[in-house]
């Protein structure tokens, strides 16, 4: 190799990125800028609304203060109902997610078709938001907590099953082979070798999902699926802002408490 | 030492410290569970009546009606735009908020305020925030944009703050030792350490925003949720089915894209 060739390959000045890398970087930046311009321009932003937003906000705050604490006894029952919806929905999701996870994990599913079905169910469950599931189940069961429980369960099944399926796929082969070597049937292998391995993941994600569900079920009432959301929505529609503040505060407290409880329990378990 | 002190049968380790505490925790859990079933007073007859209705509804959902595809497309594009713009707004806002909420960078009072803001912002559901934004900014996608932008900013700031708290201190000290100011220190020692994970989080948030953008329309904040909610209240179930299928397809695509990008980044 000639002297000039070496000098060309090893430049004098250090640069962090090769020309190709920096070109790619600029390309990404340009793409993002274009996407931003497209998305903002097409949203038809009415800037006039921004101009008086702070006035509106101040007005709202003044209407909210002082909170009407006498409303508190009315919303204790719905708050408990909200917690019940989250708990029962999570419980149903837990029961349903175990078989679904085995169906959707590559190493435990029967064949390609069952795997595809399992994956499709996972995606469908996870893609649809809890509140939209709420809309569907209110149409089926009528308004009330049952629709809320079904909605929470429908959304959580996919979440729990997805994480559990990933844990199953990462399960230790050795233990599975050991149980197989004893002549165990497939079901026995799943029960004795796979399930104990994924149990910590299952319990941990279930508790985690429960506290997400408490937060989700606080708004299920907007579509008529029970819980505190109904009272929040009614108070807003009646412009009873002092009640709204009370409801918001209680939701805040309940969600924070459930989050703390869930974090504590998970820290103890895993 | 007697042999009795060493148990001959293996038992799994107890949760919550001791076996008694574990029993108490588990029985409290079961008691609450039973109470919740009794307390809700579920009307079984009405629940059973729901199943034929579910079949009926499924029947009316099939075949999904893609005839009004123009309306559907409008809503989907609006949702997508809301999600994109909100992710960008959130990303921009999350940088100062994340820096302020990092224990090892920010002065104590600023840290406490920023953390408090993040905790409060994460607690309230997007739909609740959306209601207020609709009150403040009127119906339409702007309210949705601000809701999702706020939620993204809080989420990304939390993740960013945690990443910053976990950076290795060596590079930070090295840059400081050269006499660099705060801005230079952040640019040259912290940014390189947190950039990859932050971009990953950003992509994840984009995907989450697509999912959330489909729901905040229910309270009037624009996007496909508004169309979906309207179709449900008109018992237009075949159109609802078409919308639901499109949402599932969009979210699945978004998730696939997000997985792909994050795998590339690793």
C-alpha cells in the first residue's frame, strides 16, 4: 500500500462521525422536522384559543376553590367500587392470561397456527384502550361495574400474557428437560417446570397491572362503566367545579396509595 | 445445636419477611377479594342476558363497514398527527424537566418541585387531563395535542431523570476537571451516556401516544376516538368494528416499528 493510501485511510483530524453517519443523522433530523411540520400544520391550530387559555385556567381555579368537602361522603362508595373494578378485572385477566401466554409463547405453543392465534389475541387485547373496551362492554352488559370489570380484564389479559409469554420463552431449558426425562406429559411439564419459573414474573406484573388498573378505572365511568368517573363526569357537566376538585383530590390520593402499595409488594416479592 | 434447628424439608422462602406476615398478607388479599365480589352485588341474570346481546352485537359488527373510509381515514390521520406532534412537544419539554428532577444535578428545592410535578402529572389519567384541556382550548385536536404532550413530557422526564441519576460519575468529573460549565458538562458527559436509552423511550412513547390518541377523543379531544364514540352512540356497530380493526392495525404497526427501531438502537 502506498503512503498516500495510508494517509487517506487515517485522516489527520479526528471526527466523531463518518460522512455516512452524519449524512444519516441529517436525514433523520430532516425526517423528524418534516413530520413535525406536517403534523402541526394539519391540526388546524386555532391560536386564538391559546391567547386566552391562561385567563380560562385562572377562572377555572377560582371556581374550584374552596373544595366542597361535604361532597366527600357521596363519593366514598364509588371510590370503593373503582377499586373493586380494578381488583376483579385484574383477577379475571390473571386467570385468562395463563393459557393465552402458553399459546403465544413460541416454545410452548402447539404449532404455527396456534402461535399466530395467540399473538393476534395479544395484539387485539393490548391495542384497544381500556376506555374503548368500556364502550364495547357497556353496549353488551349495560351500564355498571360489570362492564368496567370486563373492560379492565379485556385490556389486562394482553398485557399480562405478553410479559408472561416472554418469560416462558426465556425459561431455562434444563429444568424442562429434567421433568421431560421423568416421562411427564406436556401438561405436567408446563405445571412442574415452566410455571414455577415464570411465577415471579406473573405475580409481579399482576400487582403492577393492578395499580395501573386503579388509575384506568377512575375514568371508566365516563363511558358508563361504573366507578368514580361517573361522578367526576357528572360534576363537570353540572359545572360543579368545587365538587370536581374534591373528586380529583380523592382520585389522586387513591391512585398514589395503590401505587405505593403495589411498589411495596413488588419490592418484597422479587 | 440440636438437629431440630435444621429443617429437613425444604420450604420456599417466605414473602414479606416472615411466614406469619406472609399468611396475614395473603389472607388480607383473599378477604378483600371475597368482600369485593359480595360488595359489588353483581346481577347475574343481567350478566347472562348480556351474552345473547354480545352475539347480536358481534353479528351486527360483521361484516365491518369500510364504506365510510374517508371519515375513518380522517380520524386516523388526525390521531397519528396528534401522537407525532405530542411526542415532539413532550420530548422538548421533558429535557428541562428531566434535568430538574435528577437528584444528582439539580439543587434540592428544584428537585423536590420537579419530582412533585412529575408524580402529580403521572397520577391523573390522560382522559381527565383531556377534559380540562378541552375546557381550556376548546373541542378538537389541539386539546388532544396538549394532553398527550403533557403526559409525554412527564413520562419522558421521569425516565430521563432516572437515567441521569444512574450515569457513571467518571466522565462527569473528567469534564468538570477541564473547567467546563454546567451546559458543557451536560452536553459532553451526560448526553452521550443517556442518549441511546432516551431515544428508545421516545420511540416507545410515540407508540404509546398512538394508543392513547385513540381514546381521548371520547371526551372531545379530536382523533379517531371521537368518530368511534359517535358510532357507538348511534349503534352503528359495523362502522365501529371497522374503526376498531383499523386502530388495532395502526397500533400493531406502530408497535412493530417501535420494536424494530429499538432493536436497531441496541
